[in-house]
């Protein structure tokens, strides 16, 4: 029996673990060809691809860092234009404080390098991927972009800086991008 996504292509950043892994395998269960990216742990992405072997669709793992212009450009040139782009890759609080849940620290104790890494991945990664793939979808006249984020409670939770603040631009940039894409004459939606 054909799946709901037979013949569709999905690109899921950060698809080797957590929410990205679940999305990738869910899409593959529905027949999609899914390309997942991983920057730091390509072996996790490869394991996710292996898990898809018996599913109606497939998962292909690719090493790519969403904060790297060169990696994003290589990805855009090397994969089929996706029907769905899921911007899921993120850096979380464990890069800042291993015990962030039990021992939250004030933001002024955050290492500036860790702050920049989290902000770069969680904000600029979404921008770079959307920038690379939206024109392909617009040119084709269809496509969907899903930007994964968190709820407002997590955005403002004690000890969750810079992760919380790094997620706040995602809903507003998503809304702005949606307006611009929808106003493009060649685009008719999914």
C-alpha cells in the first residue's frame, strides 16, 4: 500500500537523533526519500539511515554543518530539491552547562564561544538552509519549510541562556519568510 509521501523528498537537518530522527523515520515510513544531515555525529545519522532499510521510503545520511556556507551550498547542489525542508538542527544547553537542569547558571557565566555556537546553529543555520532551498521550491511552485523550535516557557526558563534566546527568532523569521514566499507569484503552496 502506498504511503502518504511516496515519491516525495524530505530534507531533515539534525536527523541523526531526537526529534529529527523521529521525523526522518516517520517520513520514511510514509514512503518519502529522506536526506538527513549531521555535523558532529555522522555515525548517528548513518545508524538512522540503517534503521530505515525495511521501511517503504529511505533515509540517506550526509555530513553537513548548517552553519557553514560551503556545506549548505554543497548540500543544495548535491541533493534533489526537497518537497519538505525540516530545519531541526540545534545546539542545546549541554554545550554551555552539562547540569543545566539541576544546576542552572546565570547567563553571565556563559562562555562567549559556546554562546556564539548555539546562536549560530539555532538562528543562522535556519536562515542558511531556508535561503538555499526556498528558491528551489519557489522555482518548482511547491514545497514546505518546517522550522522546529520550542515553547515560550523554554525560551525564557531560568538557566536556559543562550538556548532559549536562540529559539525566539525562529517563529518571527518563519512568519516573515512565509509572507514573502506566499507573495511570490510562482508559488502555490504544498
